[in-house]
C-alpha cells in the first residue's frame, strides 16, 4: 500500500522488468525512473554553486555559443584587491556594476593576492569550457586550496566567473565562446596563449602549477611537489608503462612517451625562465608547431646526466634545467586512469586525472569524467524530462573469460552487449526516457594504431570495463580512418611520436609535417587534398556526425534518446529520493490486458510493457537510422591497411558477419 500511495502522488519512479527475453536478448533487470520533482527542489547543497542566479546554465547544448545569461545588472564596484581576495564561491553583491575590464588585467599584484606559500595554480579557457572550469575549481576548493586563478579568453567567461565568485583575470584573447576543436587554428592559438602566460608569470617570482581545463585534482598536489624543491620543472607525461610501483617520480630513462603539458609545475628559476622564453619564441616564429611538440623538442635537446642518485631529477634543456617526470600512475592520463586503473592496481592514491587518450572530443572528455564520478553537473542533470531507464545486462562468463583475448572474442563480447543496448535504446525511445548506459566490458584496448590487444608493458587487465567512447560515437567522426590508415601503413610509432599536425586547411588540404618523414621514406611533406583526400581516407562518411550526445533531425532519425553514464546512480550527487524509489514492471504479450507501450500503470502500480509493440515497428526505420550511427570502430589490426574494424549495431541480421577490416577502399564506410 505504501508503494501504491507513493505512486498516486507522482509518476512511476523506478521500474524493474523481470522478463527473460526482449527481442531475443536476456536481461537480468530493467529499470525506469521518472522526473518526480523539479530541478529546483532536487538541488543539493553540494551543487548549488553550479546554478547561481545570473550565471549561465551548464546543461545547455555543449560546445556551442549559448544564450547570454550574465547581464549588466547593477552590481557593486569592487577594486582589484577585493575581487582577488574574496573567498571563492562568495559572489559579489548585486547593487552596482561589474568593475571595468582593465581591473582584470594580469599583473603581479593580482597574482600576489591569490598566492599561498609562493604557489599559484592556474588554468584558462573560453566559455565553451565553463563547466570544466567550475569542476576544476570545485575540486581544488574541496581540497582546501584557494590559491588559484582562471584566465578568461573571452569576456563572457570572465563575467560569468566573476558573478560566481571565482578568481579570474582577462587574458585579452578576444576568443570565440564556442568549442574550437582539437587541432584547429584557434586551438593552436590557445596553446600559444599558455606559453605566453607562463613566460609572463614566472618573472613575478611565484611558483606556477599550470593545468589544462580538461583535468581534475583528486588530492592536494602541493605537498608532493614540495618534495622536489630542487626541480625547476615537474611535468606529466603520456607514459602508459609504469616505471615505478610507488609514488616516486617516473624513471626518466624509461619514459619514452611525450611529456604532456596539461599538468606541469614551474619554479621561477633562471633555467625555467630561459626555457619558457625560448619555447614562446619558437611557437611565435612558426605557427605550424604544436605547443607540446615544441616543449618536448626543446626539453629533450639535452637529457642527462641525472642530478643525483636519489631524487629522480635529470638535467635537461640546456644542461642546467632540473627536470622531473611526474609518475603516470598517480598523475594520470586518460589511459592510466580509465583503462588501466593503474593507481588501483598499484594501490596508490591518484592526485589528478587528465582526459587524454580518448576518442570523442570535448563530449568524450566530459563523459569520461562523469563515468569516474568526478564531474560536477547541475541538479537538472539528475532530473531529466521524462525520467530514466536503466538495465543490468546479463553476460555469460564464457564471453568474458574463456579462450584467448583476440579480435574475434572481443567482438563476440561487444556484439552481445550491443544487442542488449539496442533493445534498451528502443524502449527508452518509446517511453521518452533517458537511458543510463550499462558498464561496457571489453577484451581489447582501442588505440590509433596497430597493437596486439593491449599496449605492451602496460598493466591493462583483460577483460576490463572500457570507456563508452571505445565503442560508441559521442561526437563527429572525422579523422579516425585517416589515422588508422596512415599509422598502419608507415612506421606508426615514429609517426605517432613525431607527427606535427598544422590543421590549417587551405583549399581543402591538410598538411602533416614530421621531422621523421624522410626517415620513413615518404619525403618531408605529405599533402592530401580536396575530394581525393575525402574519398581515399573518409569514404562517404567523412564529416558525418555520429552522435549520442548531440541532436539529429527527428524527421530522419526519430526522437532523440538521451543517455547517462553507467555510474550515474552511484554518484553521491544523485538525489536520495530518486535512488530509493523503485517500482516493478513486467514484460507482457502484445494485446493482453494492460499491455501497452507507455508509462501507464495498472491499478496495482505495475507497468506492463509489451515485448514488441506496434509502435516500435512503426518507428523502427527512423530508430534504425539513429541507432546504427551510434557505434564506432575498433583500431587496429596489424599488417592490413586500413586496420580498423567497424562495429555494427545490426550485426545479427547479417549472416556470416565477421570482424574484419575493410577489404577495399569502397568497403571503408560504416555499415549500412
């Protein structure tokens, strides 16, 4: 009776389907949850900072120029000192206008007001990354750190952060407010702004912990950095093979991957200042050099000897700079954290995670952080219109553990899960609910180049829960096929390490410049242009948008289907009322009593859903158009060009389907 009363007062909240077969697939359980209260009532105090009045809502479509919400309402005029020293998240009173832009210019005095123990932590970005920046700040303040500053590359971000009480300065970039995309000319401009910023702050005499916005802090890093007081620069890296099993610096002689400039700490020493200046001059002199490549080239110009036998520091750059490589196990990349879970296997506490090694652009970075439950979303994210649907897949042990881990066994496992997810997507579409994706199990890693299943020397467990972007498309697919083709055909490791991508596209051409191209036997410059390029490497799908997180035209693809990450209901930010509200649902035969494809419940409070409804059949063509675009590729097999293999949402309808790469150029396109 208590369940019935609760149901009478609200929409059905959670539903469990006990049926054994849905379109031939075994489910152990399926859940449905409704939006039972507004975002306002669902707001938890821990996320109130995300939805302050007068601030841009974060749950608008990402990476587009959002409607202007920050208005020039009368607010108090505050001097630069009060703006910079006010406690973070303490918004200024709204009685007078916002201070003029010149008050936010970078200066030693402005930075001094945020410094603690001579250290300042800095990131920067534009308005498209507002939610990343707020997440970055929230993690630091939760760790008790307030010595931070945000560089705003557009005035929209500057105003929004100011009204939220976040310390911000104007970088004078006058940049677009939208997501510029990795590798674009504006992306390269952002990289140069970082170097200019480092070169500007070091002469102030403060230590600088510079970070990208697509990373989060999980533990206070300052005590760790202080352990290496002799270091001029401490940098993270793309290392995927552990060189130590404790929290010491990585062994520099064994770090073969690139130093990653998404997390690095600078001390205001003369060698560090010389490095910053030379790096800046190099990038400003040649717009085609990627900032990270430039950093690696300069720092590795001289590498060795070690500073001593204990610290793990090494002389680098000009022979006077003392460099340390932060351990990849605890200053994690997207691979060591989300794929290898290296910190867990080595029983270490991670300090940070940087969303590298992923395949879905900004949307993929956001989704990865959500999967890890380290991204802060506003309350409305947990209160989707129409409610949620979730299921627990049933996967036979043999598919996970039996036999070798190879391409065939990997695709057998993935295909089994894809078929269940396809059914869940169909039900979510019919009920107009947001699907909470299940954990996705993989036997093989996904990369950009041929590999034996997992990276040699890594500690990737098989099978493992893989990020959603390993199988499903969360953004537009543009360059995957090109990279898998080029990196298979040539000496992939040298090319992967050395390629410099200008991404300036004159008349439809891409230029790939590499210091090692001559050694690879293909000359000093590879240029592929226009239609020939698109047909050869992209096929017919070159600029097609494969989306789970973006809109598709409803007249062709049917109604949108929202998704959430597999850890959604485990997130501490999930309202308690949602997690504790469960109702039973039963699958039934079409045409029997109370068996309809809707959210209508029976007098007993149960929801009876048909195994296969007429409505599903009527909408099937549009649904198929949508669903088949949701899956991506696996990459890559060796000794075949191209080396990638397409996932197929409807593999089970094609007799004799096998996981093989495209055999001809004409075959190189997503499944029809």
